[in-house]
């Protein structure tokens, strides 16, 4: 019998706000030391009251627009109670009764994935276990950082669809400035079951909690598929509805220890937070502030003359496309800028193992300008770029200090050419005896002496002239 | 710890131990918070200090303010001549402080004012910031003022009331103008029949006497059936207990407060820390509150209580459209003897019949001369003026 997977995702994404959801502590920009970014409110001291971060609400509405949701203009915050040391109030403020966005959808190729709802909630803190002393420490830096949870309908039929959806979600959220989606800032709970192809009934469901790596998500889904099918066909085990976790070392899922089978979170509306009413005017304002989506951007880039494939890469990542937009806005030609970003910048990122493009656009613009104006060679340009990536150097100062100016006067080049010829008797003799290739080694020495400065064509012609004189 | 016996500061303000004053221990009457020192002061305290008043010290309260008037305090239940008294009300009555700030969460400061024969005003919900209260019932608890007379109550209330951006339920007005000079002669006042009937003969006599005084001043006094007193009492009990359960859950022995000396794992740390540090009434309230919030009961209990709250508000507003104020007992008796701890939950529940309507509706209430007056939202001046008119 053939089986199909039925998968639904709950995806938690950190919002790009300057402060936490209910207090003025710094938001997503992660602090370095434990409990650096904590106040009486987000550490659960008595006496503190939550005050909603308006920006978080706006970002959640933007996410709703992006995922074609209906925006609930009357939305509330509710309390979800459970005891855990990383939850300082022993309740999490979330949205249970009136989530901010409902009934959306995302297109993944031919398939439409339904979005059940998006709700805003606060993150919990972190527990750090010290095996040596058998002690646990709590770090509240992450406590109350705003999240949205995007709940999909069980519409996925393969791990590939899941991965495509998550990639698309990530780039769209980055594009709209909703979330930085930094490493680990996007976490998924994967609900998965298996049923005979064509069946309309749902099988027994496993929930794999708290996954953040795409490859692990894919592996976990594939593992679960096999486990479920084996259980159904070969009765290897009795499937039960349960929560599991992925063990990346053992490459398999394990049931999580869960004492309470059905936790009662005792949801009720938070009396400290008045219902939020998003009137038409505010809604229109948020809508107007939506940036272009990745698809829209890619389209613009193609209209600017960028090849479709390149346009797609540029628009796939917010940092790349921001760089492109900024440098083009500084007067550089789109095609040149695209080539510099896709070839040189991405080359540097690969070399330095960087995951995001973070150099200043003005510096890249200046390098391109110098190269286009013939002030420096493209090779020198690459050299400056590399220095910008490594040490964030000042472009003009670096060119000056390293004699990168391509317009150095020919008498200096000629002097160098003559000196190098004088120092390489053997090569010169070889050349004169008909070994034309010997000129290449002399040329190399000259280039080395000139540290890559000077127009290679000019140097080569001067060298030929001198050798044949 | 600075407690009642150490205070002798006429002209200063006493502050209930459920209200935070920076660096001064705030125990809320519980062993759980025996050594808890807050990092900041309540907004109301800040405003008083900014206006030149000094905090005389912290006054004892019943555990988390849940009881009749302080008898469940882990530290020092107050009695005078064998009867229960509220620490703040007793201090104000003796003239040792000018006034006191109290949290009215389930009527304790109103009852305390009634038995000590001082004034207490609970203003409209949202007019005084709740920032800095050791919270229990967020949807109804409110800081109020205990004072010797209406003018003092008005003076202090004027200082502490006004919008505070740190409290999401704070109403927008920056300042409130209160008066004690409204014309009582033109007022119509109704006696709440159900509450009157439920009180003792001595309390009834107080209400009758108060009504006579009002009539002498020219006011009209009539009796009216509220038609929702029992419902308000039960609904408030449900809302209050549920919110209290939730708010007290942060006291888990992990971050601050009492932690049991021995535990094997986190569950034991929770259970033992909480069990060993909380008293009977707090525990009973938590159990009751957890129960009404359970998934299976939510619709029938909490959600229904929210709907009853709306009905009670409508009904009260309807009555207060015809009358300037409702006159009612603040409690069933003129004095209370210490009682068996195991009876605390029922006892407070029974007494809350008299105090629940202002708590659940957020309407202002004032206790003066041992009786309670209730007015529509923002009508504190009506209450203050009536209180002032019968002072002489």
C-alpha cells in the first residue's frame, strides 16, 4: 500500500522589535551575558504590569498581510499557566481567544498551504544546566521577547514541501522587516501523521517539538514517516499520540518525558491588558508600510535588466537586496552592482564563512565607482573589498596607503620595468633566445613589485617595448 | 521590618504591605515574601513623595490582602480589646498618621474602616495606578485611601489619581478634580435592600441613623432592591480567585521569596516552597481559583462571571441613573472576633456580599461612619460630599 504524509507546522518567529513585548528591555538583539537584559517586569517581580509594545502588533499584522490572512481588528491577550523555572510569572501571555490573524494561505509551487492563525506571544527564558554541580541556572534575557506563532493547516504532504515553505517564510519575513530570522530564531513544532494514500482520515499524530535546523526537520520527518509506516504495516510498535524530540546524534526521534498527558493551561483573558482594537485607519497605515515581497522585488530587478536567475538570488535574501537597492540608489549601474554582489561579495562571504552581508553599502558603491572610473583596477577593487570585509577599512585611505591607484604615472612603471629587467638576466636571455613564455615571468615580477597597481595592458606594452629595444 | 508599633509619625502616610516602597520589605503579610525587598516604589507612593508627603512605614495586612481585615497575616494579626482591627485603619483612627494607602482587593480596607469608624475611599477602577501593587485580582483591585475625614481623603486621593502609562488599564485623564462640597440636599440616595437585610441589627441601626442624617440635610432616601447582589458576590468570587491564583503562581521559590530548605527536584521545590510559606486562606483561594479556570469549567465559571460582571454593571448604572448613591452596609457586623482559620474562606465569601458590587463593577465606594456608599464611575465627589455632610 502507498502512504502519504500529513504534516502541519507551528512556527515560532522572533519579531524585530527594539524592545520586549511588555516592557522596555531590549528586544531581539541578543545580549552577551546571562540576565543582562532583564527588568522587574520580565523577571516576574510583583508589582509590575505589562504594557503592550505597539510595534510588535504592527509586525504581526504585517505577517498576516503577507500570508493573506484575515486580520482580527479586535484582538486580545490571554494568560497560559504552567510552572517552569524559565517562565518567571508561571504564566505566558499569549493569544488564545482572539488571535490577531486567521485564515491565510501560502503558495508553494502548485500547492496551497492553509494558515490557520498567527498569534503574538512572549518567549520564555532559558535554562542552563551545569552537569558538574548538578545545578540549573535561569537566564531571563529571552523572557518576554515578542514572537509570532504561525500555525499552518495539516496541508503538507512531503518534507520537501515543508522545507520549501520554511525557506519561503524566512525570506518573506526578512523582506517585510518582520523578523531577522537569525540562526535559531525560527523554531518549529512539526505535527506529523501517515495515512493510506487517498484516505480522508487522519492517522495517529506525533508532534516533534522545537526544531530549528532545516536539515534536521527534513531528517526527522523522513524518520517519522518510516517509523509510522513500519508501525502500521509491520506492527513494530503501537502508535500513540505523543510529543517527541529529534536527537541529532542518534539520528532519530524519541518520545519526550511527559508526566501530564493532557496539560490544562487554564487560559483566561489577561485583565491587565485591554483588548486591542485595530481601527481601519491604523490597519491602512500598516498596509501602506508593507515593503515589496521577494517576488515583487525579483520582478523589479528583471525590469532593471538583471537576468532572472540573478534577480532571484538577489531578492531571496533581505540583506542582499537591501545592498543592491542602496548601492544602485547611490548611482551605480544595476548590472555592475549585481555582478559585484553576486560574484565578489558572495565570494568574500563564502571565504569568510559569513551568513549575512553586513558591509556598508557606501563602501561597496565607492569601490565600484573607483573601478568604473579607472582609478583602480578590478583586481585592486577586489583587494579593497576583501579588506572592507575583514577590517571594515576606509576605501580611499586603503587605496592610498597601498598604492592602488591605477593612474600612477608611466615613468614610475617604466622605471620598475627597467629595474626588473635588469634583475632578471636569465629570463631576459631566454626571451631573447625565442622563449616567448619567459616574458610572462618577468611580467609577473613587475606586477608583484607594483603590488597590483597600474593598468596591466599598459605595463605589458611597456615591457614588450623595453625587451625588444 | 517597619510595622505598626514603630510608627509614630503624625502627618505622614502609612502604606499597606501589599504596596511597594523601594528598598523597604514588602511581605504582603506572607511568609513567602518575608525577606522580599522591592526595587521600585508603587506609582501612588512616588506621587505622594513627589508632592512632599513622607511614607511613615508599612502597615500589616492579611496574607496577600485576601481576608477580612488582616487576621491572616503571617506576622502580626491585629486585635484591639479582643476584636479584629485593620492595622492601617486603627493607626488612622488613633491619629498616628494622617492617612494610609490600602489595596482594596476584596473589601478588607472597607471592613477595617467600618469597624474602626474612619473613612476609606476606593476610587473608580483605573483612576489610580496599580503599578507597584503585589497583585491578586487585577481586574478589580484598586488602591484607596484611609483617612480621618473626607477632606483628608480627598487631599490624598487628588495626589495619587491620574493616568500612568506603566499601567495598561489606567484611564486617560491626567488629573481628577474632587470636591467635598456638592449639594447633598438635592441628592437622592437609595438603601440597598438585600444588603441591608443581610446585616446585623447594630449595622442596620447605623444605616438607619445615617439615612436619618441625610434626610435632615434634605436628601431623599428610599429603599431599592438591587436584584443582582448574590450574583455579583459569586461572580466576583470566581474572578477574584482565578486572577489571584494566576498572580500568586509567580511565587514559586525559584527567583525570590521563601524556598524550602530541602528538595529533590523542581516539582518538590515548587510544592514544598509554596505549601510551607502560604496560609490556609491563600491556599483555599488558589485551589478554588484553579478549579474555576480548569478547561472543563471555564465556560460555566470564569466566562460566565465575565458576562455577569457586565449585567451587574448595567444594573448598577441603571439604579445610579435614578439615585446619586447607594447606601449599604460595608460588612455584616460592627465588630469581629478572631475566628478559626479553617473558616476563613467561607467567612470572607459571606462578607463579600457587601463589598462585591464596587469590586466587580469598578465603581467608587466610600466607607464613612461605619456605612458604605457606592456611586457611579467618576462620582467620587458625590461620596466625599455625602461623607463630609454628615461629619459634624
